[in-house]
C-alpha cells in the first residue's frame, strides 16, 4: 500500500504517540463497583496487590475463576494496558477483543484495535491487500465515534477520553475512504478530524499534520480536482513538515496554486496565512486564471507551429496523442471568417514515434516482472495515474517499488486516447544513466 509522504519518512508506530499517551493517561476508571462475596473480594485484593508479570497472571486467574465478576471490564482494561506497555501485541489484541465482547463501546479497546489494524494495513504491499484491514478499522472507529458514556464513569473523564480518540477515529475513516478512492468521504472525514482537535497547534505535528497533507491530496484527486483547497492544505502541511518531506510537499502545493491562479504571484502571502490558519480564511482568495485554449485547439496549434515534430518533448507528444482531434473539412460547416484546414495532429505525431526507441522516466504506479506502469507527466504523478505501460523484453530480476522513480529504454508500440495509455515493448533498464532534460508541456 502506498504510504503518505510522512508515513514513508516516519515509522508508523511513532505517528500517534500523543494520542496514545492521552488515551492511557486516563487509566481504567473505577466504577465504584462493590464485590459482595468475601472470598471473591479477598482474591481480587490479592491479585491487584501484586506487580508486574505476577499481577497480570493473578488477574487472569481471577477472571478465569470469576468470569462474571462486576469488575471484569475494569480488570480487562488494566490487563490490556499492561500488555500494550510490555509490547505484547498478541495479548493486547486478545484482551481488547475480550473487552469489546463484554463492552462493545469501550473507547480504549476500540482505539487499540483501530490503531493495530491501521498499522497492519500500512504494512501491506498494495491498496487491495490493505482494504479489508482499513474497512474493519473504519467500522470500529465509527463505533467509537457513536459510543456513549458507560455507567459509573465521570462525565469529565469521558469527555477527555472522547476528545483524545475522536480525531484518531475520524482519521481512520478518512484513510479507509481515501484507499477506496472515495475522496468525497475522505475529505469529509479528514475535515472532521482536523476540527476535532481542541487546539490547532496539535495539527502541526504527528497525525494531525499527516492528515492535513492527506486532505490536500484528497482535494487534488477528486473529480474534478479542487485546486484551491488542494493548494491550501498542501501549503499548510508544508509549513510544518519535517525537513525530509518539506521540498516535495512545497512543490505539490505550488503546482496546484499555479494551476489555479496561473502564476505564483501572491503565493508568499498564502504561505504566511497557512502558517497561522488551519482552514482557509476569507483572505485566501486568489483570482482564478482565465480559461485556457481547449486541449484539442492547443494540440492543433502545437503541431501547426512545430516544423520538426520529432523535436517535441515526450510530455508534449503524449498531450497531442491524447487530445489531438482530426479535422475533416469535407464535413465541417463553412465559416468564411475561419477557413477550415484538414489536419490529424495525433496521427502526425504518432508517425514520428511508432517503432522508435526512447528513454521513459516516470513514477511507478504498478509493477510486475513482465510489465511496469508509469506516471510520466506531472499531472499524472500528482493524481497517481499511469499513462505509460512498459512491457519488458525479459522479466525484471528486481521489481521496482510503487512510488519509485525509474527510467526504462523501450520501443513505442501503440496508444489509446480513452482511457489514455501509451504502450511500449522490449523494455529494459538503460545501459547507462544519463541526465534527463527538463521539458515543459505547452501552457493551456
């Protein structure tokens, strides 16, 4: 499963330390329950009076001897926290399961379960493998959001526990939606998460910062993309990002701002606003750039104005292949003001490409030993969509990781405009690394 920028730079287990400490700081609350049987009471006193592993063993023995004791839930919470503190994940989860069977709305047990399922999901190699775990985590997170105060818990204690777990549960639901490409749901859940933090400063680090970034990505990946909000939340994330992640996030933020506004004019003021505000204030109102020429018009203009089509950059050629529309003057309506000129921009460009060998650099979207799909243009890299398929000459000995930047030598074989995909054959790694020229697609 592809991780976010932050999750790829920070161990997942360190993403939620603040939340974990807040949840456990509350401790298992006394419910003022009374054990009426003297023998049971003495056994209880002896068990809780011990320490360390001996106490855990004594409590387990007590629960086995008195499976319906009135203090069952309290003791299971004590054991769950003890096992978690000792790093025994198996016993922690088993105890959380026992606690939820007895108390389905127990926030601490739900937190443990959701946290563990998300951790396991991020360790999977593909979104499909991660989805069942994220679905389960989201379901349990929703249970946590709907939980009501249990009898015997003080109102203030329950309020603190809900405040500590609510952002975490909202974030689990958001990541489940994002993994399913339900970006509308993800945006709503990430927004709820960020609003649930009692202090916006908590979004400047840890899961709040990570999910501010993911919220920006969700706005960028929805259809159609919300460029204004994508630019805002990515800019906000960039202001507090770790040094390793900051350049990549800033590049994405500037890209979407420029795509919306037409230039980077006024962007430093936006950075200042984003540092001071979690959500966009009224002062964040960049003007929208005027509509560009249609893609078909831009493709035709580029072909008409380029004497040697072979000199076009790879991204320019791709744009023309996917957007160039043939014009047949025999069927076009007569317009004296605009004389018709028959043309086939995509066909002309493909004639210069088919059968030629080229180096294709891009970001890996999917990969096997026989075939690799790449995102080559900046648009496709940002939206995580493949636009090139490289079929290998011989199976790869090492399959590249999803998200890696790679380059292959291959021969153009075919293309389709809908859905957009260029296919190359006889792919293999370049014999020698070469500097890659930077080319820009025509502004449109």
